[in-house]
C-alpha cells in the first residue's frame, strides 16, 4: 500500500523532465513534501481530447465513472496490479487506457518499531525521481454537471527490501517504459516490483509523514 508520497518540484520542472506541456498554468500546484489521500497532485497522462501527453492536476483517490457520489474516493487510493484489468472499480480505466504516471521523489511506508509504527522514506539509490504507475478517471457530478478527475496508484508484491516494511509496494516504472505503459493495450508485464538493489529506505520522524506536513524527510536519529 502507498498512502503518502513526495512531489516537491515545481510543475515546470516536472514538465521539463518528461518533455511535455502543462495542461493549464498551475499556480496552485506548489511542491509538496507530503501528498496524502484526497490531495491534488500532478500526473502525466494523455489528454482525453487532444491525445497529447500533458501534466494535469488530479485528486488522489479514484472515483469510478459509475459512482453515485465521490465519498468513497479515499478508499481507492491504490489498485492491485494483479486484478486491475478485472476489478469493476478499475477495469474501465485500464482497458480504455486512462493510465497515468505520477512523478515523485519518494514515498512513505510504516513499519513496526520498539515504540509503535515508524514511517520510512523510500527513494531510489541514485537519487533520481520515481515514475509511479497509476490510473485516472473522470466523474461527472449529476447535480452540478462539473467534472472531477481523480487517480489511483498501482501496487504490486513487495521486493525483498520493501518486504521488510510491507507486503505491497507501488509500481515504479523504468523511464524507458513510461510511453509503453501509457499507450500499450496490455502492459501488465510492466507491473512488477522494482529492483530492490536500486532502492533505499530510512526511518524518519513521524511528524514528517503526517497529512499537510511540509518538512523535508530526514533520517531519524
């Protein structure tokens, strides 16, 4: 499971990393040290009308198109890779290629410690950003007619390093596989654990992983 991640660069810098344009000017998307469920975050996706790759600001917690209301969004922050093509909440987005990539500098996972659960900050060994695999969906409010666009993160079985903390982990894509994940009819072979020897983790202060926290993650002493 993944319930917190870091996305602290500016929209312009992420656009440069992926070589794409912004969906619209995004002055309300400052860098965030702790993105939590129901927060807005930047995602890379194909625009549903123009079909070009863009960075968009979507809400974390997928609302299926058939939902009566968005109240269950906080429960659908993750989608299991093994069942994403078949589970009713996600299969429509998967089959219609409403896939997205969520740029992140790392994510948090909690593990048992001597005094309770302790958050660990997980990064790549080389310090590069992560490309987290996800799905997005559009839901139209029947009362107002307004559209709400949301996303979920795909998860897979943990690699040996992550298994020390949790049995699941987010799907991290190799940069070379981003285009195929977004466009291939069935890229399920990409939904595999990232190599453990390319990742690192360290315990951090619990205050740094709380919703709304704007503190850079630091090793816990």
